[in-house]
C-alpha cells in the first residue's frame, strides 16, 4: 500500500493550464523536466499511473508545481500544469512554466 501511495499522482490546489501536444507521453517527460529546472523548479518526484505520467516539484518560492502528461490517443497528449497558490506569483510561475514546456516541445 505504501508503494501505491508513492506512485499515486499528487494533488495540489491552484490555477492550471492545459494544452495539447502532438507527441507520446514518454517523449514529453524530458523536455517538461528541463523546462521545470529552467524555471527554478526542483523536481522532487516523478511517476506514472494508468492515467498518465507526472512530475512534481518545488519552486524557489516554495510553491508546489505539478505537470501531468495524459495520453489522449497514440501520438497525442494533454499536458496540464498546476501551481499551488492563488496570487500574482502563482499566476506568473504558471505562465512561465507552461511557456517553457511549450517552447521545449516545438
């Protein structure tokens, strides 16, 4: 049961952005992780479930950040970025991380 809890997708509250990517989930993990690091987010945990893959990190401002990569159908995925909080810093971090992931996936 402990192993299952470690592999379950973390949940955080805050604003999120979703966008479609014309790639398989496995091809998105490395660019998404690089975008997080570039944004000052330290990846503390990664995992996958039947629903998809995910990256969980902490920002320099101690905000939790979750990137979920959900398969839609072969060759197409949805990327969902969520940042904990409800202030201007949260929205700026969300915008920066989402833009970084999009840029790296081009």
